[in-house]
């Protein structure tokens, strides 16, 4: 995830240097999410059949070599292909590792285990931009892609010598069952990710419009991720103790309030506080949703179910920015357009609560 964080803030700049228009930049970003959407459930199912270790190692080998292809990309079209391939290799790593974490969790501690796992993801994402910026400043832009490759090979080395295979789960190759409880979790993740996609797409634009530098923007986004990373194990433990529904409902409600408020505030001290609370809201829901899937996945097909959960997030991250972008254009862009896009995201957050409650009432 450090490698993912390294490339995220630099990719639009690199794409623009290759002559990409705004539309092509959107295609380049969507290619990664589209690839993950396609391959996440497939990779998860393969890990159920052949074992987590084999799929993760294969994914890391591909990920590390594909990272080098960025260096030789010379057109937006080539960069789009590389992003698609990178998404495919990424799909073989994260959800499979998530399934392994769920395999190794003790009964009744699924939320806590997923919280610890998610902490590593968020710390990686938050650290990446700092590392990418430092490498780019010291050695040059294209060396950041070499850094991603080296990080991939270092991870491959660690996984090869330390990652255990859970033989009991490996022999369980039956498909994961999408029951009502799982379906509710998947729909919640999809709808919630649509709203969160608005933050990723338009928060930096809003902060730029009100006069903040790239450094301040990066600090606000990284602060959000760091706070979420720190809190997730504790929130996961909370969901184990009182049930997943309460922290998820609180998370979505708090997110809706914050999404409505943020684009109406320009004072940096208040934005920092709101960013912290946004991290808290994220931390409350993610391990709880993961725990729901982990509990159901104990009956078989854990990898496939975790892959499908990640795919629902990817689908939300594809559709959300497109819809928010259309709303932004419809209302004339600028600060007012961003406010309307965030209003839409807030409504989605509230709607996700009703969807989850409806499907859990059917259980």
C-alpha cells in the first residue's frame, strides 16, 4: 500500500506530461479500478482453491515488474494499459491478504483482526505520498516508479519467507455464498464508496479554490488516513463487543454531516479538525463491514467473498466520481458545484444506512 500511496498524487502530473487531456486522465484512473473490479472476485476464488500464499506471491511478482513499465510509457494510451495491468496485479494481493487475516482471526474477534489489518493498509497509503514526493525531489520523477518496483520486490521477499499457508482453509474450495447479510454489506460498501469517491475527486479542488497549497492539501488528506489507521483496531474491537450495526450506522451518519459541512468551511484549523473526524468516521465502519464478511466466510469461500467486497468498493469508486463530476458541471463548477457534489455524497451516506438496516432486518 506504500507503493499505491507513492503513485496516487504523482500520476495526474505524469499523465499530463505525456499529453493527456482531462478525459484521458479520468480514463487512466478508471482503468485501475475497472481492472480491480474484474479481477478481485477471480483472484479471491483462486486463493480459495490454490491457497493464499501462491496467489499473493504471483501478484507481487507481477506488481513489481509492471511498475517498471511506467518508466517506458510515452503516451496516455500506453499509460492506461499499464494502469489496467497494475490493477490486475493489485487484485491478487490485497483481498487475498484480507482473506488470510480473516482466516487467522479468532472467533468473536473478527472486527479487531480486520481493524489491525486495515491499519496497515491505511498507514501504507498515508506514508506513500511523503515517500513519493521525497524520491521525486531528490532523484527525479521517473525514479518514483522504480521505488514502487523496489517496494514490491521487498514485500515479495518478506512474504516468501514469512507468510504462512492455512492448510485447513486451503482445502475449502467451495464457493462463498452471497446471503442477505453479505448482500447488505456489499451494497453498503458500494454506496458508501460512491460518496467517499467525491472526497478523493473534489476535496483537493475545493482546497485549491480557497487558496491552499499542495502541501496543505496533502497534509489534510494524510491526516485523515493516519487517524483512521490508528483507530481501526479499537473500533474493530468495539464492533466485536456491541455488534457491527451500531458503529456502521454512527459512521455513515457522521460522514453525512461532515460531507455537508466541509465544502462550506475555509478556515484551516476547523478543516484540520473535520479531517480528523472524517478519519474517525471511516475507522468506525471499515473493520465492522469486514467482520460481517469474515464471519460469513467461515462457512467457505472466504477469498471470493473478500474479493467481492473489495470489488464493490472499486465499483463505487468508479461510479461515484463520474456522477459527482456530472453534478459539479451541472451546477456550474466552482465552490457551488463542489458543495452540490458533496451534498449528493452526504445523501448517499444516509441512504447506505437504510440499505444496510433493511437487509439486516431480513436476516
